[in-house]
């Protein structure tokens, strides 16, 4: 008797114009005597990353740290984060946690509003669900 379990990842493009969150499919295959007897698909949302606005936030953090002459090492000392954590928050390109951002704001001796003082683009959304039902 030969039974084998295999899996692979497939990534799809965004599902519609209202979101830029793609979907990842995890495909499990169960084989018996070299014949696929079952395919199981699991859908997982990919992490949402707003690169455009993260770049604005990071530019502001970097400008403030340069203006105040506070180095990444100083931020490291003040937050207790590793240098790589500080670098990822201030200079990186991936998502950052709100807690990490708040810690860096404290280290820079600024209020978060100083970092978030910019306008974001509000996309056109579908009507609210309660309005679509009527």
C-alpha cells in the first residue's frame, strides 16, 4: 500500500479592484498507488503592506532622527530593540507593528501625530452591506 501526502503553494492576484490583498492557496494532495485521490485547498490571505504610506512614515522618522541627531544606535539604546529591529522600523520596507512605531516615537521624543501628519488616498468602496441588501 502506497500513500503519500504532498503540498504546494500557489499565489493568486488580487480578487477585485477594492483590495490589493492577494490570496495564497495551499494545495494538499493525497496519493494512493500513484493516483491522486483527494485535493484539499486552503485559502490564506497574504499580509497587507501599504508600501506607499509606509515609505512616507519612514521618511518622516528618518528626517526627524537626522534633525535631532539621534542615531539608530541611540534609538536601539532607548527602546531596548536590537539594531536590526530598529533598522526595519526606521529604514526597512516591510510592515511594522504599531507598538514598535510608538517605541521609536518615544525614543525620538515626538508624538505619533508628527509622523502621521499627512493625507491618505481613500479608495472608492462598495456600498455598506446594509445598503446593498435593500
